């Protein structure tokens, strides 16, 4: 007779399972993410399958009542041929947004990846300056790049006023270069290029130089080393970058909304799916169709996430940091060193420094575009501006409302970054140590899921939650903003933490376990110092994102004076472009100061992690 397998008692097996920190973290975050992501998001699915209010019931007709179950939203939005409804409301915007997101991905990955390679793998001069300045476009709100794009390329031939290019050279570009799909894609790609630079550059800097040295000894060409060694190593960061940029771009609201105004009147119309979704949700008659669009955007990004999991699957190894290291052998650019440096400085300066100079200049002009009307009153005036009866429309540095809003934004961003960054490191540790397990894969996917949802929809989900019985105490509270921001920006930290942990060989921690080092000490004294630059990025990215966020919080703040970005929106809406530019510049300066302080206290910063030294 075959010997029977004797199983250990359930209690012993559970004790053994929970004796490993990675298992505890996995189970804990599985519960947290189900409660904070899955359950709130179920309201989107429910909303797409029911009648949302009396106005929607009247629009559908047929005697249907509010709250009733229906497939009408799905059927009409996806298949209705009446007046080309499905084509104009869904298929055309989706196709245009997909093309926009793909172009943005190409621009971000190529621009950010090329800069990262030159910074980490070549003897390019001025590395520190280029690395520091290159992150500025990501610090700026995405609509800032759109604003700069319009200010630079607009011209009188398309009835948009005189821009910088026309004023300096007399050149008038066609409208398709100023408004529509292409400028939206370029603005988003340039905005997210520093993000690609941070992720890809961090991996390139921390990878074991012995891998490339071994290929060099075997007489492999530089191109072959890049194709067969470097690219496979950076593949996790590269795929994560494409995923994040695509998801962000296809669901971007502010850039398509801002760069679409003139094209509507000329017939060269570009309607992004996110703009269409907001229009549908804002209408009392088609709110359910807006929920359908939000779900479809999620499904799009989940499909890309599946590809990401396949490429970085459990059978592939991307360990690049072990107990051994080597000095990186830099590529000598030779005679091309100076020309490459000049081209890099021009590109980086134009897209990183010139926009901020333009914001500063516009905040000092009494008449926008007229540089002979310089004034400081939009910064320092203690009197309300002409035509205004509100005391909060004085100079922003004299406005108590502005300082309170900026203080709330700063406090919110610091709390959100602390929570999201810590959660990201823990999730990265659990996913790396439990790699291939269903629980770890589920936690990784759930942690990324909030990023796949358009910011405005995610805010609406939690707004609806605050109206639910038992959660009304959240309505308009600062706690609600912290919850939404922490969950929404956690994907930044979780992807950064996962990429960093996947680089660390298990041998490093196993050696510490053998000599009895506790888990907390292993994390703080061994693992964190090794990948400090990547982990610090996991804290700074949520901070920067939260400081410049508008769409996520616009439905949740009780008034326009709650956050600095909401005041910026209000100034733009009331025609005070000078104050709007001033607030935009002030937000950027605050973020730069925080980054400088972090650099001095910890020796790390966003750019330092990719070799800006």
C-alpha cells in the first residue's frame, strides 16, 4: 500500500503561512484594495445598468422608472444608428483618443528613454543640469504644456491671436498644429516624457554593469548589447511606462478640452472620449452612458495590463541588482559629444524652461500678449481688480484665500505621498517575493486599477460614496480628499516599488534572514538603502501628482478656495489669466522647493535616481 501523506494541522499551516511578512502584506492589501477600489467601483457597473434619476427615465421612455434595471445605456451608446449617434458619441471619440494616446506613448518613451540613456550610459556633458531640468514638464500640470503649446503656435490666420512663433518669425502654422489630435498628443507626450525618463533611467542606473561588461568582453557590438542585454533588462520599466502613459493619455480631460476650442468652430473637430464622458455624465439624461464610457476605458487599460503581466511573467527574471556590482562603462560620444549636448540643451530648455518663463511673463502683463503693459499688481495688489466685487481677487501673494488653499494643497499632498509611497513599497515587496502567485498578481492588478479610471470618474465614484448612508460624514471633508488621492496615486508608487524590488536578488534578503535580521530592519537597513533613489521617486511622484491635480478633486472640494489648483481653475474661468498664470507658477515653485529640500536631506530626488549627478 502506498504511504498516506500526512498533512499538518490547519492551525500549523496558517501559522507557517503568516510567519512570512510577504504573505501578511499580500492578504492585508488584498482586503484594503477590495474595500477601497472594488466596492466603490462597483457603483460604475451598477450605474451603467440602471436608470439614474427621473430625467434619465423620461429620456429613455416606455414607462420605465428611476432605479429600474436596463441595458439601454449600453445598446444606445454602442449600436444606435439614429443620427449616427453611436459613431459620434462613442466610436469616433474612442478611435481619436486611442490614436492620441499611442502617439503620446511614442513621444514620451522615445524622448524620455533617449535622454535617460544619454544620462546614464554616455559621457554627455552637463548631465546634472539636463537631468534636473528635464523633470520640470512633469512637475507642471498637463494643461500647462497645453497652454504653452497654444501660446507658442497660435496665430491670426486661425483667428486665435498672435502667438510667440508668429511674433518672432511671422510664421503661421495650420490649425491642425495648434488645436486637435496632434497637439493634444504632443502636449501629453512631452508632459509624460520625464515620467518615462524617471522609470527607465532608474533601472539603467541601478543595473549590474557586469552584464554589459560581459557582453563587451565577448566582442558584442554596442547595438547588439543594447538590443540583447539593455532592452530586456529595462523591459519591466518600459512596459510599465507605456501602460501608465497610455492610460493617462486616453483618459486625459484637461488637455483635449483646452486644445479643442477653435477646431470646433472650423469643422476640424476632435472630441476625446474623456470629454465625451464628462458631457454624458453631466447630463441628467445620459449619465448611465457616461458610466458605460468609464467602464470601457477601464477595459482598454486592463487589456494592456494583461500584456504587461505576460511580458513580466513569473517565468522571466529581471534581477539586475545582486550582491556584486561593477563600474558602468560609459559610451564615448567622441566628436558628437558637443553637438548632442547642444541639441539636448535646446530641446530640454524649450520644453522645460521656456514654459515657466512664459507663465511668469503672462502674470506680469496688464494686457495679455502686450509686453509693454508690465505690472506687479496681480502678485501684490491689496485692492480688488477692476470689475470684481470679491475680496479674494487681489494679488495672490496678498490673498489669505490663496495662502490657505496652498497650505491645504501642500498638506494634502504630503499626507497622500506618505500613504501612497509606503503602500507602494510594501506592495512591491509582496509582489516581488510572492511572484507568480495568484494573490500577488491580484494585489498588483488591483493596486494599478485606480490609474485606469479617468480622474473625474474616480472622484465621482467617491462623491457618490459620500452620499451613501453610513458614509455621509465624508461629504466635503479633508479625509475624503486624502482617501481619494492616496488610492488614485498609489499606482505610481506600486509600479516604482515593484520595478525596484524585481531588480533585487532574493539572495540579499536571504543572507540577512540566515543571521536573524528582523524584517523591519531588513527593509530599512538593507533593501531601502540599495534602491533608495527608486523608493524616493515612489514618494515624490504621488506628491507632485497631487499638488497639480484638478480633475480628481474638482467634484469633491466644497469651494474654489479649497485647493490651489481649484483657485487656478476659478481664475481661468473668470478671465483673470494673469492670476491663473501666477498660481500655476507658484505651484511649480513650491514643488521645486520640496524636491530641493528632499535632495538635501536624503541625497535623493526625482532626477538623482537616474544619474543626475
